[in-house]
């Protein structure tokens, strides 16, 4: 897209038309600066088709906030809105509303609270809450969802892949197959959720990471087309990058040509005082080839050479590959653990597009409206019971058991502090019949999950570094029971409401149902 | 993402690290300005899980070319590359290479030929060909794939949804659920492939379209939270937008509250001299509710009010909804055709993310290298037979039968003109045993499919308007046999090689196999 178009299409008008027409309605009725609160949450874990996640990893916040702080309606945006007309030719937006937009509209007037990036998160609880003037909070719905749903989806997929890969190094290779410009948002999220590095050069630059890569089949092909051989290509590459020699061995024939040629080049490198990095396998039976490669490299004395695997990897086929290596290693006189410890994964399409579950169902629901000096909870009841949002301003807490493991996320009314009660009655957010009681003595910690990010037009939060975000992710994952982390059929983590909040929700549902009869 | 970071991460470094390290290798060997050709093609139609497409719609070219023409390495890009170091601290990129990049690197030095946007396209044939200096053609691989794969995927999904929806109006609603910044690339592709309008305001602005929308549940909720009713909300909306009154009727209860309230408001509007646009249904059994809504609107005299459907729509559930309407309409004393003719579809998540098939498997393969004054075809043979690219410079032709319907896409050697032969032997690109013969007398037209887009540093192509692209799409789809357009289990369209090209490919495979033994 031309740069000029990009500035227009990713600025203030990066929203749905109905947000602007609703904002104008609120303006007309004098409600545009009425304080309201919207909650952002997702309803279900991503289901990749027969295997659904048992947790998510939050991501996207820092870039969302950067967008909020730099985005205001430009003169061109206002001119475009002024030019919009209905079917009879009358203008859609009136001058007084456009003047308000032009002079007042800023996302910085919103108060944003959020669960920080890199944290384990679950459905039905507010990942972010937005409080502020109705018109701006409404317009903000679309960009907020756009900028948080996808990163959280990808950080989650990356965490699952990391789990399946048993913590071995992960390189994000998805730029060419990403959904267009999603590549950068997605790579950052992958780096938060579980990838160690990316091949994406520009993104590595802005994040201060080293971009990683090997070489392509085309490099070998160029040499061969010019009358040379795979070995010539490997030698040339090793001469230029003696310190970073990672060779792709499947252009001609992995076992017959690629690995033997790589070993010849590695031997030369070693004679010159360099250690090779390793080889990359990009086709065929990656478990079998990993074992054969390990054997051949060991026999040649390259016990530390890495084996990089790529080609449509995701959590399930990594799990399958590692299982096969464990079951078969002894046939090759290898120790499975040692083979696995030298693996590196290059993960492309299936991570950057979250294969099987291409969207997180994050929503943004009105939960409270300010009226006559106090906040009034709001609810929406028509759809199925699991789509009824939890009304009002809420606190959000994570309970840890005596072993320090997370056992439930609990929403309270915002004037409740669960740390002060001796016992907590925890209600299932949807199913009336499900509740349990926990006492303080069973718990080691009750942790508030929300941070204030923006308030009073000011940034109130120090964004952590990528490394700190990753440490947070590791801490959170280590405090999840293995059953919740399971790749398939995970144990359902408990999402709960305190007794008081549960009662409010029931009362409001009842009263809204009675209210229906008025219409 | 902060604007500054965006400029860095979407500029010249929007590529994979290995493209740059390979480019430096070519530079070191004096091969960087060697002329080569890469072909870009996809291998398989998107498979959405049990239903695979039988055709694709090409998209993305205009924005790719805009990016090529505006993108050069910035001083900051070069500085970043200069700062990269290997594990022993030595620099990855040397000054002479960086100077060449800084002074010479431009994607405009590449010759780009392509099948235009909006055309029906098929696997294995080059959608674009890139000819030019090896180093730049190599670096260009990643951005080209990134900027063409996804739009073609989405234009294809949109065309299928349009087919399933029998040509009724389609509104693209995907911004909030898109994979981050993919939203704009995706919405443009949807508009090429089958959507009529989008709710995305900024994108509508740059494309010169009217953005479309209704209102959200939250608008009704605001009124109710402040002590009002759904009817109050509808009335306020109708007062402000009397000319564009489309009401979302499922916030409280669609049949008991939403539609009756909408009808009351529509009656008032009509008394004031306005015609309502219609209603939107966003939950529940959309087929049943469409019929009930049509009945209620008809009974109230609003035979032309539109019924907009939304909520996780895609080609299969649209097909199901329309089938159910056809089977059930008579029970409601309705004519199915008339109900269908008033439907409009709002399509969100499943279009913008291409649910079920989140990536097109487009690849970019070296097919020719210039040597000693002539072009030498290149091939890569190691993987499975269907992954062997067709070597050399090629012509690409579409054959139409005597009824004017497309029956095959044929690749030839570039000095062949199939229009000049009396008969054509058409070989399957992979399966040796499959071929057929067609004579000119069976054909009404042989159409060359490639256009020259960039050559000699100049733009050689007038990009058509969105409307022209859509007309092209309609013409192409009308020339596909219905069996190929089928949503499920489509007839496989023929992709073929001429006899000469087929022979070249076989010879090269044989010779490469013999060549392997040398290594």
C-alpha cells in the first residue's frame, strides 16, 4: 500500500463505520462525554480442531497503547467524514460533531486497565477495561479488538509449541506466509509467547534482537545451474560465514548428498579453527532424518552440531516427532535426550496464522454507565446464557494454592477485597449449580491481576522489556498445573465470581427479563 | 506499534535474514547482478477442511508494486545491518556489500510480469515472474510472498461466499477479528473477490467507497442502562439517520421485542416521508428468523426492507441458510426467492481470516539463470514429484472451448505461441501418464495471461480501478464451468504443459538425477 494510504487507513479511521455513527448519535443526545466502562474479554480458548487450549498468553498491549497515544483525527480524516453522504445526498456527519471530533477526540482521554503482556489469561475475565467518555470508548472498540485479539492468539500458539518442543530453541519463520502485514504483530507476539528469535529483519531491529536464518534451496540451485555442485555452494557459504555455518541439506538428497557434503565442509571449518552451527532439515520424515543426521554427525565427530527442523511444524507434529525420536533412538544407538537437546525448530505458517484457530473471539461489552453521580452496572441478556457479560466494575484476582499453583481467577465487585475475607464462595460464571468454597488457609496468595496503564491522559505504567515479559510468562506457566497445560483435552481452569458479584449478576438478569415486558 | 518502528519494520528490512546473507554471498562471488528468474506460484487450492476450492482469485498486485516503488534501504536500515555481529563478535555484513545495498538496491530494477488482480488463477502456473539481478530478486522473495499470498487467499474466500450467497450484497465486517494489520490488505482483497462494501472506514476512504454499518448492541444497552428502552434507542437512531435506518433487532429478544419495535419506528419514518433500510439479525437461527422477519415486515407493509444477516457466516452456512429458506418458505406463505432477494450478508471473522485455510502455500522458485549470453533453465528435484517447479522462462495461456468456457491453463516455452499450432498436446504437470490433445477447431480463444508490470525501472502497466477488477473477476467466473465453481468437491481444472516444455522438464529431471552421482 502506498505510504500515504497507509497513514490514512491505519490512523483514527481504523475503526468500523458504525462506531462513528453511534458516536454522533451520543453527541446529538448529549451523551458523548458520559462516563462508561467497557470490558474486553474472550469467551473461549482457541480450538485448533480437536485440540483446544487450556490457557492463553496475553499480548499486544504495548503496541495498542503506542497507537492510542499517537492517533488523533487528521484534517484529512475529518474531510473524508465530511464528504460522506447518504442515499439522498445529505451528509452523514454534521459540522458540530466533526468539530468535536477534530478538537476533542483522543484515545488518551480513556482510562485503560489491563492484565500485562506475557501473563497466562483465561476466558470471561476482563483482559482490559476501558473507562471514559462514551463516544471515544465506543470508537475505540474496533482498534482495541484488532490490536489485542491476534497477538494473544499467536502468543498462545507459541507457548503451546514451546511446551511441545520441550523448551528447545524456536525460530519464528512466518513472514512469507503471514496474513499480510500481520507478520510484525504476529512475530512480536510469538516472541512473547515462546519463540526465541525471528527471521524477520525489520522486526528484530525494532525489538533489539538478532535475526536468525540459514540459507534457501535456491542458493544451492544457483550453484548447480551455473555448473557447480551442492558442495560448492556449502563451501562458499562456509567461507563467508565460518562462524555461523548452518547448512540446509535437503536440496538434492538429504542422506546421500546433503549431510555428507555438510560434514566435509564442517571438517574443513574445524581445521580452520571454527565450529559449525549445524544443519537444517526441511522435508521428509523429520524424526527419522534427525536420528540419521545425529548418527552421521556424531560419527564424524560433530556431537554438538545443531539439527534445525522446519516444514509445517506445530505443537502436534513436534510432539509426534519427539515421541518418535524417543521410541526409535535406541535403534540407532543414540540417546533420545541427547538428540532432542540438539534440536532447534523453525516455525513458519502454522504459528504466524495460528493454524486451526485463526481468530480469538475477543469481545468488548458495556458493563457500566455513570448516572447521577454514581456508576450503574449494565447488562445484555438476549443471547445464550454464556454470552451474558458480567456487569459492573470488577476486581480481578488470581488464587494460588498452598503449593503456589494457580487454581482460579476470581472476579469481585470493585469494592471487595478477597484478601480480607476468611473464606470465598466461588461461583461458576454461567452455570448456577456450580460453586465451591475456599478458605484463606488453603491459599498461599491472592494476586490482583489488573494494572492501570493510562489514566488522566497520562501513561501510568512502565512497559517491561521483552525479556521481562518472557520471564513473567515462564513464572505464570510454571504456576499452572500440568493438566491445564496439556496439549489435548486440558483440565478446565476455574473462572469464578464472588458471591456478591454473582448475586448482582443474577439480580440484573432477573430485572432485565422483567423489564422486557415493558417494551 | 509506534510510527517510527512501523516505518522500519515495514520497509526494506521486511524480509528474512537469510535473504540478506545469501545476497551478500552472491555479492562476494560477483554473482549479485547475475540475471535470474524466479516464478511465484501456489501448489494447492486452499482446503478449508473437507471442502477445497476449485479456483482462486488473484489479488495484492497493486499494493505490492506500490511497496516496491517506494522502498529502498534507509540509512537506519544500513546502520542496523552494520551493527549485526556473529557469536565471536565479527560483523555479519561487510562495508562493501552494505555500500552496494545502500547505493544500488532497489526493487524497481526487477522486471515483474503478473496475472492481473481479480483473475481466476490455478496452482502450478506462475502468478508472477521476477527477472533481474540475483541479489535483489532473492531479497524480494519474502515481501512478494507476504504481499500476494494473503490477498489471493481472501479474494478466493470472498468469491466463494459470493457464490454461496447467490450474488446478494456482501458487507465486509472483519476489522475487529482480522489478524492485526492484515485487516486492510484483507478488506481490499475481499472487495476484489466478492464483497461490495466494508465497515472499515479508513480503507473505504483510500478506495473511494462508502463504508457501511448499522449499530451495535451496546447502543441499545446504553439506553436501557439509563432507564430507557430498546424502542427509545431505535427512535433516537431513526431520528438522526432517517435516510439510513438499519436496526439491529436482537439485543433483547428478536421476535418479541426487536422486530416489533423496529416496525413501530419504520411506520413513524414512513409517515415522515422516509423509507427504512431494514433490520439486522446477529444471533439465533438465521434462516428461521429471516422467514419470520420477512413475514412480520410484509404484514406491516415493509416488503422492501432489507434483512441483514451476520454472525460467523461463511460459504457453507450461507448455503445452509439459503437452502433452509427455500425448503421452509412456503410454510410461512412466503416465496423463497423474494426472501433471498432482500438478504444482505455481513461477513466478519471467517472471511478476513479465511477460516479453515489460513494461508495460501505460495512459493517462489528459481527457474532460470543467465550464463554466457543466454538463459539456462534451473530445476530443483529432491522433494516429492509435485514439488518440482517447471523450469525456464514460460508463456502462460488460457484455452477457451467453443462455448467460450475456460478449459485449461497451459504453460509453454517462451518462444512457443500455441495460437500458431494446429493442435496442442497438453501434459499434466506432474503425472507423466496424463495428457490430452486439443485442436484449434475445438477452441474459441487462446488468451495470454501475463502482463508486464515493471520493466527497465519503469511502471509499464495501468492499474485498473477496483470496479474494473471486479468486472474482470465476474467475466472470468462466468467462463468457468459450474463444476469447477462448486463449493464442495469441485471438478479439477486442467493445468498443462506443452509438449516441448514437458520434454524440457523431463530432460532436466533426468540430467539432475544423473548429476547427483557426481557429488
